[in-house]
C-alpha cells in the first residue's frame, strides 16, 4: 500500500483512511516516528501509565511484602531513595 502525502505548513500529515483502518488507528492514538536511513518510519505504540510512588505508597508496598528490614533497605537503595 503506497500513498503520496503532503506536509502542511504546520508540519502535519494526514494518514489516509485505508492506512488507519489497516492499523486499527483511532484519533488520539500515539505513533512512534523515527528516522531510518533517510526515511520516516511510523509505528503504532502502546503506552502504559506510570505511577510515581509517594513515600506513603512505598510504605504500603513494603508493609504488604514479606521482606525483612535488610531487604527493605536494599530495595530503597536500588530505588534511589537513600
């Protein structure tokens, strides 16, 4: 499947409906774009939410775990919290 696209004055392109349908793309879906040997490559990506843990949330995890004090200290060092 090949299409000729134009870049708008704002740098935007519109993906033709057959391409969007083939990739099951919906409005707002994220795409990864990379430059590869002089070509633009677009790929659908799936983003997972990331939670920034508060000290309180970390305490909840540690209380629910079966880790001893030494292991908890090692976790905190590995997480950059000490």
